[in-house]
C-alpha cells in the first residue's frame, strides 16, 4: 500500500462513520459547542490511528506517511474548531479571529522515527502507530483550546478551562478533571496518556476582566445604557489584532520555563576525580567503569552548548563498545546499524546504554520504554550539569499506556524535586526518596547522582 491508497482508505472510512457524520451534522448546523469538537477530534483521531496501524507494516516510508497523516489531522482539527469558534462568537457578539497553535514538528518526528525501530517486534510498531497517532491527533484539539484561551484571557475576556472524563478514566485523569478559571488550572490539565478519552474545552462569554486587577464586569448590551459599539475599518481591526498578538507573543516568550536551559558543560566537573569515582560505584569491572566514564566525558565535551545527544552501547561482558556521534536531531538518540546488530548478537541484559541530556533531566518515558524493550542491563543519563541518572528494572514492567503515562508523571515529579532542591532545603531528601519509592513500586529503579 502506498501513501495515496492509505489516505483514500481513511477518507472512505470517515465518510461512512455514523458517529462522525452525526457530530459533523451538529457542527455544520452552527449549534455545536467545544464538547462536540472534542468528540469529533476523538472519533477522527481514533479512525486515523486504527487504519494507519492496520497498514503501517506494508508502508515503504512510515516516517513520511506518519508526518503527512498528522499534518492532515492538524489542518482538519483547526479548521473544525475555527468554524465552531466563529459560530459561538457570533452568538456572544464577538468578532475575534481564531488562533492556531504551532504544529509540534519535533514531537511528530520523534513519534514517526519510533515506527522504524529495528529492535522491536512488529506488534509494538503497530501499537505505537495506533495509540501514538490518535494521541498526537487529539492533542491538536487541546493545543487549540490552550492557545485561544490564553489569547482571549490576555485580551481581557474571562475564560474557564474544563477537563471532562469519559467515565472510563484512570485515577490520574479523575483527579485532574474539573472546571478552572484560566490561569489557575493545573499544569497537567492539557496532558493526555495513550487511549485517554478525556476532553479539554474552554468557555468565554460577554464577561470582561481587567487583565491586571482581574476585576470583572458584564459588558452591557447596546440600548441598555451602553454607548454604541466602536466600529473599526478592516485596516484598524487588523492593526488592533496585530497589537494584541504581539503582546501575547511577548508575554509567552517572557515566561519562566520549568526546565534548565543551560547546556554548557563545565569541563572542571567532568574531568575531576569526583566524576570518575561515581562510575566506580556502579559495581562494574575496572575496564567497564573506565569506558563508561571516558565515553560520558567524550559525549559531554562533543555536545556542550547544544541540544543534541550521543549514544554509547557497552557490552558489559566483553568490554566491546560503540558510540554514535553523528545523529543531529535535537533531544533524540538513534542507534546505528552496527549498534542494532550489537544488540541482536549480545546476551539479554548485558548492554549498558549511555546518552547525554543537554537540559540535565531524568530519563524520558521513551528512554524507559527502550531500555525495557531492548533488555538493557541498565541505562545511564550523563547530564550537562555533571549529574548522572541510572535506571534499571526490578522485575516485569507494565507497558500499558495507562502505566506509561503514570510513570511519566512520576519522572516529571522527580525532575521538579531536583530542580527545586534549593527551595526544598531539609525536605529535599525525604521528597526525593518518596518519589523514587513510587517508581520502585512500578518495578523501575532510578538512581539520582547529583553533582551538588
């Protein structure tokens, strides 16, 4: 099957889907709400994921097809949401152009690349194709909601964010569901795990708020004591919109990020005896410890000041090792063909995998999944700030989408604790120990070896 055949198949299945046709009828009638667009996005995304998964193994260029499908989903989702947004605005006497969130190219490319992983079975590729496509496609709806809620909030409209469950959700989704005043919603309210049926919507009406004092009032209607509305020429309207967009972009760019942006490596740290001693504590032979330290230093020196990563495989039994230094996609690593062959020919649980993290964070959930699927002895993250993370498994690891999402949340919690170490003071050790114990309950052992 080629790209065109797959696209035609998906279009044909969508045109005959009763549930999709039903929700589209409401949207086209002008009576739809964002609950309808969330339902449309869910059905649409599940159909794309299903038929992509069923045919992914027969595609000659899976990465290109995956990106093409998701770009199509991105355009379709934003088009439908914009149509509904304009209908709602007309009823509220508003005329604000819908905003479009940026296409998440890096995330899409990471997902697409996971579909050509030669170290996993076909069933894993199919699972990734279905759940990953559906998850990213549904996130386009969430991105639109977040983008437009923030734009309108900055313009002075009071907005509310609502996360609703489908009644079959996990404990994490149940805990985060609810209705929030924009700006007071939990950070994770827009996140979703694979096969998540939750919807995220926003509301705004004629109620305005002062963007500084947050004092609110109802906008009076014409004829109820209010002066006639100001009418702008098309040129004036575009100028006002550009001004608001500029103010919005400026405020977005000025936000403090939750991750450490420093990627410059301090050579004094990694060249010190203290750094070498950390590897001696991994209970490997002197030869393996030396190689681990040597290759960690090399990749840190090579990637200092960048967001690129190198990857090393070390056979802990033979001492043979391979390092890849030429993969230049930000925040990604990919084993070479020789490294994949090394994995196939080595005994299970004998390979030690090391790669650097420029922003000095914990292993990602993809790092964890790869370590389990490839049967590493353990993985090591060499952070640009001099710290190290080592991760391994204590037994069988649940790779269901719900569990992976939960573990991802636990890893985020470790990141937050480490990042806020200075503010936590005496409670840091206790909070970190509790977080690591939660990971152990999931059979994931994470060792945190901080420089300071």
